[in-house]
C-alpha cells in the first residue's frame, strides 16, 4: 500500500450516503481508506457502480475459467453477458389496452421464463433485482461488497505493486479460478448438471440462453428434450431432496440452486445460497467453494490472504495457516515419493536375490 496516493473509488464526490439518510453532506474520499471522511461509511454506502463497470468486472473474473461461456469478447475484453428478463403483463381495461412491464436487471441464465419467475418468487421482495427498485440497488451494492474490484484487478490496487506482488497476485487469481470459483445453476430438484456448459471457441455460445450482446435483453430458453439424471448416468431420480443449507425438504416443483464445486448431490433453497461468513445472498450466484463451504469473493480472499483493515486490500503473502497446509502437502508428497522409491528399491533387491538363488540352484 502506498499511503500518499489517491485510491481508485467507483463513486464520485458529493454522492449522498445511503446509510446516513441525510446526515452526510456528500461523499469525500479518504486519502487511502475506502471510506468517506464526512461520515465514515464505506464506498458502497454512498452510491452504486454502473452496469458497464459491473459487467467488465465480472467478465474479468470469469475470463480464463470454465465459465467463460457467460462472457463475450468486446474489443478484446471479456464482458459479462448479464441476463436481463422483461415480463409484460396486459392490463384489462374498457378503453385502450395497456401493458405492465417489469424488467429484472439480472436473472439466472439458461432457464425457461416460467422457471425463472418461480425462482424470483422465492427471492425476498426487497432483494429482487427489479430495475429502479431497492432490490436492484441492493444487488449493485453487493457486487461492490462481495467482489471488490481491487481483489480482481491488480491495477486497481492502492499504489503501484512490485513485480513480485504482481506475480503473486496473478498466481493467486489463476489458482482460485481453477479451484474455487463457480456460478450457481438453477434447476428443479434432481435436475442439476443436466445441461453442462458449452465448450466456447472464439467467444461463442452453443446451448442455453441466447444473448443479444453484453448487458442487453436475453431470450431465456432451455432444451426440452434433455433427460435429467442429477449428474449421474443411471437415470435414477430420488423422490426427496434436502437443502444443504437449512436441511429442510425441497419441493419437487420448486427451483433450487446447485454448485458444481460442491457436487450435484447438494442443493440449496435460493434463500439459503449464501456466504457462510457474512450470511448475505451470493450476488448473481457467483460463489467460491472452500473447505466444504460457500463463500463470497471477499471472504474467500480473506480466508486465504490477510486483508488490510485500512485500505481493505488483500496482502500479497498468504496466511500462515495456508502456507502450513501447502508445506504439509509438499512434505506428504515428498514422503510418499520416498516411500514409493524405497518400495521400488526393495522390489529390485528382492528380484536380484531371486535371480542369484536361481543361478546357485
């Protein structure tokens, strides 16, 4: 961290605080902390980022991962293909017919409209991402909170990083994309994993949602000929499924959320698909799976690397516990290698002994 440099903040000066309710005169950034100097509230409490910034941030996160099919390449940059859902209901009247239109800023990809609406009905009303409502603002604030831009992009960190720090950050990002990153899949109980993500070549998408460019309206459809086997090959489908969060039964006609990293034998109610650390709903179903728990991006990074209480950025070095685990793993691997080498040596010696005894006979 470089204390003398102005931090990169996603809100402008003078933005009113959403928590202080008129007490704060307007956002004035601290010289290096991610807070307002007037009221002390966080950056996300003073405003929300825009759709373009959010789509670029998530696109960068999902790039070079198994979820690249959820992004599109625009001018050489991976951008999140955020699904938006528009529901139009006719309003009965004696005069000219009118329509009531509801726009969702985000909806789970690859679903029929009926299943997507069933999912939205299970989300608390104050958290539904309907455009222009508190739910849409809640989603954007959670994007800032759970997926800090400086956790995903070293260039957004406070102050210049050394070559060693940049290299460590690059290795860390590559590792969590391979081992922990995931995007939840919405399906009926027992039907998770029925439609694996397509293999993306040149940024195209073969199955699932048909997207009209990043950040625009999406036609949500599914393959009606697909048979569901809950990720198995025997076609067996149980009659009872339990939520991995609360342990309660999940109705067979009610959508649940699956996490590929956890395995398709686990499913969660939409309201139970939350970060095990902060208890908040995982925004846009983006999760990190670590040691048998669902985590948001912020708390996954904090469990792996220490976070500065001042600038809110993760440090380059890993936590001691993580280093110990790696060292133990390396030591176990070395011991196994030595044991294998010793076993092979014993086998060779026994074989040579058998040859000598055969020659003597």
